[in-house]
C-alpha cells in the first residue's frame, strides 16, 4: 500500500507537522504517491513539498510540480530545492557539468555505450568557443571515452544511480536533477545539437536490437520519436514508432503505442510517405482492436488495405485484411 512507502511515511509525518489535521485519504493518496515519486524520495525535497500542505492540497501540489523549483522554495532562498542542487552542481568540474548536462537528455536510464556514443555525436555537432572561463562548462569538452570516469564521479556524489540489468550496468539521473541539469545551459544551438545526437543514436540502435529488446530504453526511444516529429522528420519518427510496436505489444501498452503512431501518421502527409502510412495504419488498427475499439480498428485497417493496394504491397494488404 501507499502508506508502507518510506518516502510517503516521511512526507506524511512532515505534512502532519505543517498541518495538524492532515491525513491520507483514498482521494489524495494517489497524489501523495506521485509527489514522492516525482521528487525521487529526496528527503529535503519531500520536506519542502510537505510544508506546502499548509495552503495547498496534495492534488494542487502535484499539479504544480512541473515547475518544481519555483514550487519548492522562494527564489534566492537558501532552503529552496534549487539551492540544494546549486550546491551539488557547484561541486562538479566543468567536464563533469557538461557530461551531466549531456546525460540529462536521456529519459529514464541509459548504459555506458549510449552515454559514450551520444557524447561523441554531440561533440562532433557543436562548435566550441574559445576557453575564456575554465569554470564555465560551455568551454569544456566531454571525452566520450572518459564517460566512465564522469559516471563514477556522479555516482559517488549520489547524483547518478547505478543499477544492474542483465549483467549490464545502467545509470539514471533522478528526475529532479535531470530537470535541473537540462536548464543549466540555455544555448538553444547546443541543446538542439544534443537532442539530435540523442535521437540519431537511438535511430541507429534499432538496427542492433530485436523489437522485444527495447524495454530498457523505451523512454529514450519515445523521446527520439518526439524529436524527429518536432524537426519535421516523419520517416525517421515513424520507423522508430514501428520498431517500438514489438515492445508495446509485449507490455500491453497499446494506448501509448496508438498515441505515438497517430502523431506520426499526422505528419506523414506527402505522397512519398504512402508505404509508411500503410504500415502505420495497419499497426494502429491492430492496437485499437486490442483496446476493444472495434469500429475504429475496422476503419484503420480498411484504410491500410486501400493504401497497400495502391502501392502494390500484397503482403501488407493481406496482414490488414
């Protein structure tokens, strides 16, 4: 149950101190669990959130966590969430800061190979200014092959979590620190280069994986799909989405799969995208059928049959029938 979570217990104890009549109810328990999850169970962050129950309900606190640094502490206050992370950030070297910023692009967890390759792609895309301030991470440069040293340092400083999965270590920034690190470099050109490096890496990664092997990086593939849609690259976005169908089927994430593929379908409007549209319609039709949306599924599969017949793809047409 929610009440058995150490993070929830800590939050509730502090919330009760802030408001004596505060209790966990069936109505607010989900929001409390979400608050604790989004704040990664960090005691200082939970304490700051708990203080807010003096004037806000857990549901209202949850709704405002999209801007957690403004929500949890006044601007410039020494006891704010931002001040807590400022102290940790200032303890990093310029190269560690730049690596942490690169690592913040990953959604969920990542492995060493991905960290090295995304850094390598990024450093190849971005131009480096003259080193006028060695303390500024914009003048640093991440050695892709030195990624393990940065990872080790960030793990030691408790800013990065290391977890073993199938004999391979994977690494994860807390969602709070990830959001903080993403905001530390406001250069839109560098940000665009990093997003491109991340997306192109995961596009390449599909060539070495089977569809049912995407689970560990599912969130990263989703982020890559979003990037390719945002830069008007529907073919790349659609290929990634179609690659992910195996994963979505394995975990029963039909609704999430439909949402991603429908977004891809919306941007596949050119005549050159007919094959991709037919494949997307066939996959979406299969997913909506599994969701019990039979009328919608029939319409999508019928469109897939028409599109497949138009391009002369007999195999795809037979799958959609």
